């Protein structure tokens, strides 16, 4: 009985190490692809890492960066809002959302200057920028 429990614990421990090692390799590969500006190839890797480890900000951050580089601001905003709604890394996620909204606002500035969206984006971005400089 004790031997069986020990083997089960050992198995789960080794499975965890293998899983972490595999994630580390995937993360390194995704970073390499991002550095080579191969965002389309990095995207599914980063998405899987984020979905498998939703509490790990580093995976969320790189996933969002990849979406931003692909100018998929809608998806980046959706993922950031989901992270906020799940109460994960609230401060960091809110700052990332402000960045997304700011970039989205710059892209849309000519079309909707003075709109509620633009004003909201500027207020959020200024608020978080001010907090960073304090």
C-alpha cells in the first residue's frame, strides 16, 4: 500500500517536471519566432500556453504582444477583458488592456475622434500612465 502511494506520488512529480520542461521549450520557441517576426507561427503556441496556464502573466503578456503585432486588437481586447473578469493579475492586465485600447484608439483616431470610445481610451491610458510614474 505504501509502495503504491509512493509510486503514484513519484509518477505525478515526474509528469509535472516533464510538463514544465515542455512548456519551457514551447515558450522559448515562441519567443524565438516573435524575435524573427513570425507572429502567425508563434500565435498558436502562445495561445496554448496561456490557455493551459491562465494564471501565468508571462504567457498572457506574450500572447497579447503577439496579437498586437498581428494588429488583432479585437482579439487582444477580448483576451484581456476575459483575464480581468477572471480576476487574474488585475493590475498588470488592466495596464495591458489600457495599452490595447490606446493602440486601438490611435488606429481609429481619424474615424472617431471625439467619440465616447476615444475619450474612454484616453482616460484609461492617462490613468495608468500616471500610476506608473508615481
